[in-house]
């Protein structure tokens, strides 16, 4: 097997992809902005997906790429995909379950990859359990105020996303597949908060926040009006129609997907 390049290598998913590939004894290179601060146990190449000209040295002798796009738009993605196609044979792209919706950057990047001549596999996770880390400050105070407490999703542990990525990168039969990945159980947002409280041994209440109030708060944190509007629409939709559970993780890995309670236990220190 040829060398593997991991982008987003210091993030929630990418760091696990790097460590799991390294533990398997495979030849891994991590694309990072600052090798001196990344602290990864593999070869590192300095580069930035927002500056496609920096990618060519990192792609030398690379056969497969794990691609995690760092922005809410597809600006610059065409140049990045073109650079990957000049060097590698295959890309595993961490997309999203929203990729079937035209107009999203996920949809556009998938289109670019499909037309690039690369072999490809798309990983389309639903809600990330790690997104609930945004409530950490409120959880420490004992009350989470957020909109749509009844919105229900089967949140996925980042370790499972990474494990699927590693499986796909290191085995055959995944060319042209788009895998929808979820956790094993649907929980409302209010239930997610309750589980976190139980794991850390602290009573935490949920209080529904109005969408208008939440919009102002989310704009201050995220700064992208389209992304904020899409997030609010998504949560509102999951009140009436919960996000479906898939068995993809179990089918690919031969074990059940990790539960949200397991995720909360892994991250208990982040809420304490």
C-alpha cells in the first residue's frame, strides 16, 4: 500500500485517523499548518488547503488522500481537487449527509471529485457528537439554553468516523460508495444534555431558547448567515422527523457504533 496523506490532521476526526493508521504500521503523512505545534506521531508536511500551491510537496509519492474541507464554502476546492488528482489515485472525502442538497459546499466538492478522474469514496456522517462541546460552558453552569430541545438525532462519535475512514483507506471494494454514518440511537437535544450530566455526575437542565435569540448567538460564534439558517432549519425538521439511524458503521467495522453515552464518558473532562 502506498503512502496516505491525511488533511485536517489535528482536528477531532483527523487526529484519530492519523493515530489509527500509524498504529496499523502504515506509511502516513499529515498535512498541517504548523508542524512544530501539531504533535503528531507521523511524518508531517506543512501546507494549507486554502493555499493549493502548498499541496504539491505534501502530495509527492502519495497514493490515497483523506480529505476534510476546512470551510463553509467550496471556494478554492477546484484547485485542491486538481492538485490531488495530479498525484494520488484515490480520495476519501469527509462529506456530510446534506451532500445531496444542491447549493451546499459538500455537494459541490463531491461533484468536483466525481469529475476529477480519481477513485473516490464519500463518508456522509450525520450529526457529530463533538458538536455538543459547544454547550460545555452552559453545562458547567447547570443549564443549557438552546433551540429545539425536541430535535432528535443519532449523533456519531468521531472515533467511529475515523475508524470507517481507516477501513475504507486500507481495504478494497469501496470505490464509488457514499456511506451515510450515524450513531446507534436517536436522542433529543434535551436527552443529550441529560446524558452528559449523568456521566459527569451533575444535574443539568434544558431550557428551550427562541430561534431568533439563538440566531443572534450563533451568528456571533459562527459568522456565516447561510450556515446558521441551515442549522436552525435542520434542528426544526428533526423535531417532527428525527434523523434516521443507519447500520453502516456496524456493517463496515463488524462492531456496533459507539453510543452517545460512551462519547460523553470519553469527553467528561471537557465538561467538568
